[in-house]
């Protein structure tokens, strides 16, 4: 799974867990994040490439999640039919 991790959110020690197992889930996450240009780069084009670039991918996703509370991220992902874990 790539991305696969816990990402910090606004608030005191608040996190959201995101795990992507399909290209459809990846596309949904990209849409929720506003389709930033980096999501279209070859290094993130498929599951294999995303797993090979996991560290950079984690940094980029964390750069997005830190702008929202864990509830806000959860609601954004639920709107596209996806249920993340948060804590």
C-alpha cells in the first residue's frame, strides 16, 4: 500500500491514517487534495512507483493534512466514499 501511514493534522497530537491500495483510491485522494501537480508525476503514477517513493509521498501528504483537523480530513475523504481512521 502506498501511501500508507499516519499523518499529522491540526490540533494537539491529532492524526489521520491513510492507506491506499488501488489506483481508484489514489485518484480519490488526489481529488480531495485538489489534484496538486506533484500527484501527476511519474514517480507517483502507479502503486509500484508510489511505493518506491514512499518517503517523499509521505512528506507531501503530511504537508496537506497539517492544514486540517483530523475530522476535516475524515469528512473530505468520506465525501468521496472513503473512510480513513483517525486518532
